[in-house]
């Protein structure tokens, strides 16, 4: 295991690469009209699925392939009172970014944003933001604050969404029905202000929204000029769900986790995209 200073340096390198990503315009990643994009769901520290994803992507031999990761942190511990060590998977992911800076991309999520802003998330009787910090302290001791500060720099660097030439939008989630009146869609065109990141702000609303109706999805599709959204955030026990022929929800954080590789040039319907979903367990 590397020491705290080395870990902090890696997170800061990844933060700089996120901010300097040549595909980035404001808080939006704009993908080219060639190659392939691999979209994932929430990962939540699932190291086996992350390793399977890396094996599938084989970026050494696929220079036109892009991959998106989001909601990497806040794993479910194997037993009560065990710290959350998902920072280890996060470190592996940012190392992957450093190795392939033009192909590995990240998106902001509600768990990452909460860790950045200090918003408590309770899950199964645990405050997962505290457990994450406890896992860092177990790993790095008194120097864990240095690593956490660098992780927060990385978290602050994350873009909010991605769009493709074949009219697909990728984000951790979307505003819910009640969020639309206060949601500013131009938040993806700029670097969010602090007010955007907290409850009621547009970046917050984008990553926290749930249960979008058919009408909400159509409104957002018209607003962003896309045909299909691919997101995570909303748990999927069987790996994925298609809603209202507009939204595909993926999960990558359990044994039924999936990923979605698709061509960046060819036009797709939502149903055609859904048929391309693959189980991570199929990657031997």
C-alpha cells in the first residue's frame, strides 16, 4: 500500500485531468461520433466488477473506446462496524484515469457530492460519509486528512453529464418530477457554483432525482435534445430497468451488475440500446 502523500498526489493528478479533459465543455463531456462508449451504473466499491470492467475495456488495445464511472464510493460493509474501504477502488479508478486520460471519464453522483459537501447519508443505520472517512483513517492513520482533502479536490472536479452525437445523454440521475421548476439545465454548460451543489441547487437536483414520470422524461429529452438517457442511482436488483422508453437505469454494484457498451456513431432506439446491456459476471 502506498503512503498518504503518494495517494494524495494521485487524486490531485486525476482532478487536474478531469478539469482538462479535451471532451469537456463546462460540466458536460461531449463525445465524438466514432468509437465506443461503455456506460456503467453505481459501483459502490465493488472491486470484482471494477476488475471485470477493466478487463472488458482492454484500453491498451482499444484506443477509440471510452468508459464512464460514477458512484464509486460508499460500499456496503461485509459486517456491522467494519469501516468502508471503497477509497481503495476509487484510487484504482483514478490510477486508470491517469493511465488512459482521454478514455476514462467520471461523472458526479449523489454519494460523491455528499462526501464533498459533508451532507450525511444514512443507509442501513450507518452514516456512510463517516464510515468512508473511518476507512481512510484505518488505512492512512494521522495522515488520512491529507488524503481526504485530495479526494475532495478530485470530487469537486467531476463533470455532471455526457452527451453523444447519436443523441444519448449520460448522467448519474435526472431531476425528479417536483424538481423541474427550480432546475436550471444550463448547469451542465458551466462549472457549478456552491449554491448548485447543495439541497435545491441544480447540480444537487441532477444527481439526486428519482422516479421520473413519462412527462418529465419527455420534457428533459426536449430540453437537452436527446432521445435516450442512461443513468444509475435508482437501485436495480436484476441489474437494469427501462422506463417510459426514454430512460435506462443501470446498476454495477452487485453480482447481477451490468454495463452498457454502444457505438458512438450508429443511431439507437432505447429498446435497441437495452438489448446491448451485458452482465459483468459474463466477463471471465
